[in-house]
């Protein structure tokens, strides 16, 4: 019965070395019997167990988990390659290093030493370039040199593996960060008199993107459309679905849809793209008229926006006429309510991560919408606005929770200061691009 080839383990051989003991697998075919492994135990204080394979097939059987290093004779005939290896495209007799390449392929996590003749230094150097950790000459081989070379090869392989894993991890992290940053929205508000600010904190550890999503665009008629939503769940699939819904919302908005027609189409997108029928998404949209004094509001199972008008305390916009979350009912409808905004105002849209944090020492009571409204009013009384207001709100919610929030948090703020608009000459800024105030700009408190 043939002996099965052992599976490669998930960790490098060098990482499982016990103490100073090592196991060496020698792969050589010396018909004259002139080659012999030097006595390693007599020259060093360490145990080096030696196994010998006469061909590559036998080497594959002896390549068990406790092997730390492989000593390969480069003169081993390439014809000894298993038939399967030659069929997979290895170059066979025409490649002096075909046997080495085969060993590196079947033992990618083991240290490999190449053994060759003294007059073949060029091939020895080429073996290191291909992937061997070091090379040795037959005529100079003794116990002390071989023992030192084995230990050097094992440590170099360990270092190379660690460096490769570190580099791979860094590249993957950089790629993920670039991807996630690219998926975050860039508001399209050129020509608008409204100031915009946003804060986003995913609940997943070390993530840049979660299931919450938001966007803001200005259409050619001067209407500013803002949206915020939340896909149930916190994983990468939910984050991807949130991005799809945000992009679909922007495309549909720029195409002229709003209200029930837009949300019905978004529900179709969600139903087609979601991984499970149990997945749903809440959504809130606001369409602010070109004069900035009124807006259309649609709510799909989402917390109502908060508005602060000049000289009045902040409060929630009406939400009694809202519809269900997207993905819950197949033929749902979402009525569009008209709301008066006034001349100067701040409109804050948010996801439930901002209001579901714990408060109090017992950890059983949540902040809730009423608690959030009171918190925002206190911060407005301090003169905060824009980026400073959002940063203070998210920070205070986290402090009240007693640590990091487990849910995603997205908050966006649109502000209109009528006095500032008048000082700038009414709506003249609409005729030139880039008139929207940058996020974080200082504005008079309402």
C-alpha cells in the first residue's frame, strides 16, 4: 500500500522547533555511496535528526511536520521528478534547478539548503535566487559547518516568512483603507448656500466603513437632497449593501426621482442585492427647496431628523406619517411630508447608533431620542456648530456609554445662516461653483 504524502501544515516548520533539536531531511541519490552526512552530534551540543530520501517521491513521503530543514543535492536527476510534476509544466531535463523548484513547491514553508560541487558556484548562487536559503559545497562539508548552515537556514526562513506576512498584511490593510475611503461619499453641493458637515464611526473594530450610509447632492434646479440610512447588521456584507444603496440613491436623485417613487425603486435594489430576505434598511430623505426655507421629508423606519431654528430649542421633525423600513413589506408606500424650515436653521440627520448607547451606571437605560435632543440643545447653548457640534455629540455619546459604541454611527449636518447669505449678496453665490462652506468652517451660532 502506498504511503500517503503528508499535508503541509499551516505554520512554518521553524516555528515549531523544540529547544535546540532539529530534523534534517537529506534528498540525494549517490550510487557510488561517496556522500555521507557528517556526524552532527559530535561537533555540536544539539541533536540533529537526519532522514534520507533517494528520490523526490520518497522525499514527499518523509516530509512530515517535524522536518525543519531540507538538504537537497542539486545533482539529483531531474528525471526523478514525479510524473505529475512534469505534467504540471516543470521543465524536467532541460532545467538544472527543476528538482529544487519542485521541492520548493511541495515544501513552501520549510528551509532549504542546496548541495552542489565546488566548481558549480554559479548554479549554487542561482539556487539561492530561486528560493533556497543557502548553499553548501560537498568537499567543504563537515559537521560544524552543516549544523551552522541548518540553523541559519531555519532562522532565515522564519524571518523571511514573518517579513512576507507583515508586508502582505500591510498591503492588504492599505488596500482595504483605500477602498473604504473611496466608498465614502463626497457631497455634491457646488453653488449651494448650505453648510455641510458629517461624522462617521463604524462599529466594527479597525473598519472604516459600516452598514450606515449617507449622501448629499444638489440638483440643477437648486434643490439640495440629503439622505441617511442604516442596513441591519454590522459586517462587511452590510457595508457593501449600504454602499450600493447610497450609489443607487444618488443616481436616482440626479435622474429626478424623489419621495415614494425613489424609495420604491431603492427597495427593489435592496431586495435584489441582499444576501437574505431578513435583511432590511432604514432610510430618511430630505429635499430642501432652492430658497432653503422648506423641505420634503420621507422616513422609512428611520429616526426623525432634528432641527434647531434661530431663537428656538432643537426638536424632532414630524415622523408620524413615515413608512416601514425598506425590505419589510413588498408593496409599501412612503408619503412625503412638507415641513417649514425658516430662514436660519441647523438640520441634523443621524442613525440609531447615536441614540442607542447606554447611559447611567447600571448600563440598562439607553440615551434615546429625548436624551439626544437634550444633549444637542446643551451643546448648541455652548455655541457649537458644524464639525465641532458633531464631534462633541459623538464624543459625549461614547462617554455616556462608558466606552466604544458597538453600533455604527453616522451623523450629517446641514446649516443655513440667512444673515450670512444676505451679507454675501443674497443668492449670488449660486452662479459660481464651490460656494458651499467647507466642513468645519466657523459659522455664527444659531
